[in-house]
C-alpha cells in the first residue's frame, strides 16, 4: 500500500539527506590525498538552503557553487554574496 507524504515532510527528509551526503563528502575528502572539485547547484536558498550552503562552503574541501536558483530575489542575492565572500566566483542565478 502506498503511503502519502506531505510536501513539508518530503522537504525535511530531503534536507537531512543532503546534509548527510555533504558530511560524508567532507569525511571522505579528509581521508583522500587528492582533492577533486565537487560542483553543486542549489535550488531554493531560503533559511535551510542558506544553512546548507554555509555548511558546503565551510566544511567541504574542493566544493564549487556554479549555480543557485530561488524564486525570491533577496534569497538569491544573499546566497550569491555568501559564495563571493568565500572567495569563489559569483554563481549564476
């Protein structure tokens, strides 16, 4: 029998999965001698998306953020600014 899942629950679970993946990448990179570039584009950089962006920029070595998308222009601008402050080129939005 199929179980219904709410949109909010789906987003919550997805965010946890992405954060776990980012943490896993960080620990894998710590064990690897060669650092490869990981390019990640973000869709939705409200509060949770911005939090994830900060984690990626601060903890994942070799991460690049080439693209960001959000329907709210202020969220997009804030996220682009964070990427620029991290020393990376401003992502397209």
